[in-house]
C-alpha cells in the first residue's frame, strides 16, 4: 500500500483589477493523505473545514479529481482509495478551497500512478475541472501568478515573486457564497473606459506587489470597475467593509468571488484594519506561500 501526502495552499484570485487573471498563494493550507488499498471502495475522513458536510465517497472533490487524472493518464482506476483530509481553508469563502481540492487530487493521482503526466498537463486538467486558471495557478506554483487562456483554449501562467514586504490580511465572514452565484451577477459587456481603467490598475498592481509595495500604489493598484460592484448585492457586508477600509487608506478587495475580504497590510495600515471590522469577521494575517503545492511520500522522509 503506497501513500502520498499533498499540501496545498489557499489562494486569492482577481486581487481587485486582475479579474480572472491574477492570483496569490497564501500561507494557509489543506493537507490530504491518500493511499491506494487492496480493499474495494472509497473511504474518506475529514477533519476541520467541511467535516460533517462534504461527501465521504466517490463524490468527494479530491476523489473525483483523482479519477479524472487516472483516466487522463490512461491507467486503470484503483478499486480501493483511502483519503484523509485535514482542512484549514474555509469553504465557499473566496479562498480557493475547491481549487485546492482539485489540485490535491490531480497531484495525488499522478504521484501514485507513477506515469508520465507533465506539470503543464496538471495545470490544464486543473483548469478544466475548476473552470478558471487564476486560482489553480497560484495553488500549484505559489507566489503571485498571471494566468490566461490562449486562442486554442489552452491555459498558461507566469509566476512572479512578490516583494517580501507584502503582507496579506484575510477577513473571513461567517456567511458563505457560491462562486456560481457571484459570477451570475456579472454583465455580458462592460464600458470600454472601465476595461481600460482596469488594464492600467492591474499593471500598476503587479508593479506594486513585486517592486514597490507602498500604501498609495497598492491602494490605487487595487481599484476595480469590472466585477466587485456588480457582485456587491450578493455580499453587501463584504462590499461595505471594502469601502470602509479603502476610505481610510487600506488597500482592500474582495477575495476571489467573495465573501472574504483581502487587505494588504503595511506599517501604515495595520492599525486601521481592526476598527473597521466587526465581531462577525475572523482576521488573520498571512504570509505569501512562495512554493505552492507540495508532494511527499511518507516512507521517503
């Protein structure tokens, strides 16, 4: 019986103006342990986030991702799978819990099958299963990523290294929001001036995060006109918190599809965040995860 352990980070996508393009890996991780057994059937145990809620059989997202990977690799489906999940990434909060599960399942299957399945193939399948490349890119690669899809539909990414002074702070509410609900509020078309505005702000944000993480540049670089105000009716408390934080000079955005709020903390902004946040929010300062998903075989440690 061979066992593999996968460690995958939370992610924050969009980062304000970088809609469906920018992503950041965060220092908060899910850990999964997967073994192929001689028994028939799938046995899943979960501790932490999602315990008592998620499917404990073939419907578990990690298992589904594994099955798709075995199929894509052309190897026989194992009859017995044992999966244990230690989850820390909040579910349905805009911190990439589903992306983490998808990436963990693909990487576990590749490691256990021992076949030829490239990193590009992993990224392509993860994008296919998750739906968009901007969350799976930082989950796999770590750091700050720019992701896009070419004219043939193939996903690509570039990894950048954020400045060491960049300190993300996540503000997690008790409420949840499905990504499909938030995405359904987006219009089919946006004004040209708004698209131009976001292009400039996204470029500025990359410069600020990688070279000059100054409060003024981060505040301007996180301005957005493409998605956040359209989604605000589905997460009014998050939208109001972003507005309050930005009003006092804190660079704040909705994380992914929400409702978590992501702020970039600097020496000038740390003391400004807490007074704007109520008791219904969990505040956690994090590091940027520089490496992304990690695969280990316990017997080789």
